[in-house]
């Protein structure tokens, strides 16, 4: 029998237990052996919960039990998750995680420890929730040179931008609604400032290149400056506004960034709305692929964790390898990247804008402001020009 322990009995952790319990017969058939959750590690007690007798507070109870084959880590953060994961791997116990913070910060180290101890460290749920993207990159796309990944990787911000687009709501109103619905935390910084998406694209970029991309070096903007007026322009232009995480690998030069973009109706990510996520992948042989689904949520994320647990259970005593070296991958200067930019400023700035941005397209819809789309130019050239323009109200990149 496969005995599993779960680190953390919060939203995802309780979902892992639910998936294993509810789909136990199916999961056991696919493993070729019975499976059960033996322990659940948490600092809290859960009186009245059907799994309360499985709750333990001492990590060593789990680590010292020779029956434990796989651990599902759903704690979040790194303070406890890192040493607890490391200790398990050093004992030869495979670990599956949904923890993007841990994977982004310590992924190659933990993969190396797993390999030394003939076990596995898997993290399918860390990027796209229920969307399978990590394993396809390691297996189905193994022959490919991945040229570009463009993702909507945060369900909270995508929900907020969708509501602003459909209802004309303000950023403040949709944030409060997202918090009331449980989509956004009381402190929403990780989501709305783009940090969550940044960690996720860092993981995908590391898998693209096989080297470590430091998420702290990725240029990141959030959605806090997007207004309902920006969406009025987007609708006129037949575009939507999405928070995109982009990694592009051409001629062995990797660029990566997270920022709001205007994208056209023909873009594959245009129709990814509400809390759904999408990952658009371009390979040099397979061309374009689209992965779409629920990028967060209790059961979709838990399902991805359990899918990793199944793979670990099928491969006890060996390592399911992942090509991700500890060697650092240096990012190319994103300012060399060329693109168009949407800009809103005061009407009085029109002459200056026409002078600074030769060949711009006037897209103004109100007499009190001047709005335009620049011709394609480098980020460096744009930065040099935009600082010379007063009273800029909005800048949004345009993705072809």
C-alpha cells in the first residue's frame, strides 16, 4: 500500500485529501496499488473533522515512519516548507508540491537532493493550478526548442480585469469583490503587483532553458494602475487587457517580464477570462500550443498535486528527472525588446506627443485627453521619450 503524508491542511491540502479519498479506487488502479493518507501535518487541531485522527504536529512522526512513500507539500511559503521538504528528500521520500514560492527559490537544489536520494521532487501544481504544463514541458515537449511562453498565470488578477472589462467597474471595486469572494487575500500584493505571476514565469523560463532564472531579476508590473477608462479604449480598439507573463528565448538570449498588455481579438489568450488561466507555448518544431483551465482553486490544484503523487508512487526508488540546473541563466536586457505602446495623456500634450513619437496613431475618444499607440520601438527608446511627456495617465504595452 502507498502511504501518503500531507504537509498543511489548508485549502489545497484538504483538497489533496479529498481527491485521494473520493477518487481512491481510480487512483489505486492507476498506481497498481492501494493508496491512503496516513498523516496530515498542521499546527492546528481540527475537532470534528473526519480526518482529525490523522493530524500530527511533529514533523518527525512523518519523517521517521518507514511506511511513508510520498509527501504532498501544500504549506506555502518557504520558512517551514523548505526545511521540511529538504528533510523528506534526504530520507528518500518523494515530495509533490503546489508551492511556487518554494520551487522558484529552491527548485534546482531540491531536484538535486531528490536525485542523490533516488526519489522525486515534482511541482506540476506550482504554475498553472489544475493545468498540466510542467510535465508536458518535461516529456511531450522534450524534443522542442521552446521559443516563447506567454501566460495568464494569476486567476485573481484575471478575474479582476475581466470584471472591469465587462462591467466598467473601478479597480478598487473589483478588488473588494475579489476579496469578498475569497479570490484575493486581505493583503493582495502578491497577486495585484504581479509577484505571483513573476515566480511562475521564472519556473517556466527555467524549464525552457534548463538553467535557473532568478525571479527577482524579472521586470514586473502589476494591475494597480489600470482604470475603467483604459478598458473603454481597449473596447474601441477591439482588444482586451490582460496581465501577461512572458518568457522569450531566441538566439540563446532570454527575456522575461510580467506586465499588463493590450491584446487583440485574434490572440489565443484573449478569451481567457474570469479565474481561468492560459499558457501559450511556441516551439520551433511543434509551433503553437495552448494550455487552458483553472489555474487555481482547491480541487483543480489538488488534482495536479495528486497527479504528481501518482507518478511518484509508480516510480518508487527512482528519480523522475527534470532538466533544471543550478547554473544561473542571465536575462537579456528587456529594453532592447521592440513593441508598440498605448499611452493616455492630457489633451494639451498632443503637440509634444506628436513631436516625440513620430508615426503615432491617434486613438483618442475624449476631448480632454490625447491617447495614442506608438509605432513599434524598443523599450529603451520608449522610456527615453515618455519621460519627456507631462501628465501621462496610462501606459500599456501592446502584444501582437
